[in-house]
C-alpha cells in the first residue's frame, strides 16, 4: 500500500519469515521500477521496518499490511 500513490494496492509477495526485508523490497522494485527513483521507507503498525532484518525480526506476519512512504 502506498501513501499518496494509487498504483500499488493489494500487492503480495510469497516469502518466508527468514527472508530479509531488503530482498522483498528489491522484488517490489522489479515490478514497480519507478520507485527506485525515490527515497522510500516502509512501515507496519506505526513502526518503521528495518531493511536489513528478516520478516521475523521485524515482527511481520502473514496478512500484515505494509505501507510504502515516498520522500519527494
């Protein structure tokens, strides 16, 4: 889910709890390459996601909604 943009909605990525978040971010950018041109960050439940930690370490569970924020 993106804040201020409507092109990414209901986007899901199959993954394991041991996957690094940055690897999933890379897959997102492969599908939506325009976001590579922005400074972005991700949040879940009002917490910022740490890119170089696993989903488990970020306490991300199946079905959680992750928000993408763009600094322009």
